[in-house]
C-alpha cells in the first residue's frame, strides 16, 4: 500500500481530475466528508487530505510515501528528506512581493522593511538575497490586509489572477518565483517502493506531458 498526501483547497480541485485521468478516484467524496484517510479505486493506494503546508512534513517523516504540494510549500519547508519527482503543472501562480499602489514607485528607503507573509523562510531569504533587511511577520491568511492597516510595508504572497491584490489596492512588485504543483516522495520510500512509485510517476508524466 502506498499513501499519498494531497493538499486540500484549490490544489485538490485540480489534483483529482489529474488522478482520474490515470484511472484513480477516491471512494468517498472529499468535499462532503470529514474523513482524513481516503480509500481509492485501486486498493494498493490510499490518500490523506491535509493542509498544503503539512504535506512536505508528512512525506519527510514517511507518514506518506508521496505528496502533491505547491513549489511554494516545498521551498518554505526546505526539502529535507524529500525527492521532487515531477512538475504536475497545475495550480500555476507566482510568488510575489506586493505593495500598496500609493507606494508603487517609492524606493524602499526604510532600513528594516516590515513584511507580512506566511512564507517566513522564503521571504527572509529573498530580501537577504537583495541586500535588504526585513523583519518578517508571520500571518496565516489575509496577508493583503497587513499593509492597509499599518502592520507591514509589503507582503510576500501567491498571486494567481491578481484579483485579491486589485480588490485591496495593492500592486505586484518583485517576482520571487513561478509556482506550480509538484509530486514529491519520501527518500526512503523511493528505495523500498520504487516500482510502484515509478509506475505512478510514468503515468502522471504522460498525462501532464500531453496537457502541455
Ligand atoms: C491565495 C493567496 C492570495 C490569493 C491570490 O489565498 O494567498 O490571497 O489566493 O489569488 P488571486 O491572485 O487569484 O486573487 P487563498 O484564497 O488560497 O487563501 P489563503 O489566504 O487561505 O491561502
């Protein structure tokens, strides 16, 4: 049996159709169930559906053999004990810095910027790489609010359509990374369950490749 950790929310909506294309579906409807472990149409595979930020942790410690997670979550985790196997090309978006429209063309003069993000590690790495000092304030959601109420000068967050930024009078500033979902594996599972994993990767690669 292999266990696959799926990220709930937006990513799940795009992951399930991909799995369906390789003949795998969940027995119960994850949108109408409080279950956390889901059986599948194939009895050698089961799924756990958890928060995206927890997927790399479950896979790192071998609680799941495989995982589907955004590159953002993978980078923030650091990738220890994990193998990145495949770019699934779903949930494509950008990791950006963003600022209020009124300061769009104002140079960053503050000695120590205040930045709100759920990506503390990535944000710190980014500003450091740009030679800027930043104090990163960890938030769990609604990052866009922080510059509007004086909690931060700017934010680091995902942008897909740009609607959330526009609705809050913020604008994109720097591109940190292009993001998409990745299939990841536990390093030990890659050895112990190599055949099963390789077969799944081949099937998914074929579907993803054909969707380019
Ligand atoms: C994400 C992200 C932005 C928004 C961007 O949040 O944090 O707030 O989507 O999407 P857009 O550019 O299409 O508007 P999400 O809705 O996933 O909720 P979260 O804040 O709980 O992560």
